């Protein structure tokens, strides 16, 4: 990945996954970088997670909070991660980037029992 990648610094990223029919479905998400890796987290029952179980094909673009794409799309491969060390790395990257907002979200997730159910996604951008 290039050292100057707008996806790493963007507050929101449009994360597109693909249905079995090939139709693209995009969702605005938080995304944090660590080295050559980008990390996203989600509810395990979210559509994007279900679609990733069928295909790792994905795309990313800088967007606003509502999902309006503000830059070019980058083709990517995304995988659901289960390795505890990699999950810890993902969570650390997200906490470093989003600071108090991520910690507040973590606290709310712990109170509701959803924290340990989260799905973490590792994204590799092609041609970077």
C-alpha cells in the first residue's frame, strides 16, 4: 500500500461487497490502517459479513458519514479474521484512529453484550 493513501486518513470509507448475483452493496464504515493492512469491524449478522462469506471481492472509497462517495474506488480483497492476535491488532488500530469515539462504542458494546460478538475484517487493497 502506498504511504499516501487517502483511505487510511478518511473518517469514513464506503466498503462495497458483492451479492452472489454480482450486484455491489456499499456501506459507510470506520476503517483503520496498520502497516499494509486495513481493518473494519461489524456485527456478525450484517449483510456485508454474510456477503464476505460468499466472496472476498470488495471495493473501498472515501465517503462521508452518509455514504456519499468522495473519491475513486479501489479494488480489494477482504477476509473475516478469527486469529486473536490479529483481532487485537485491528482493535488497537481502530482505537488509535478513532480514540474516544471507539472507546465509547466499545463500552456500549460491552454493556449490551455485543463486544465479543463483533466480526473483524482485514482488507487488502489491490495495486497499491
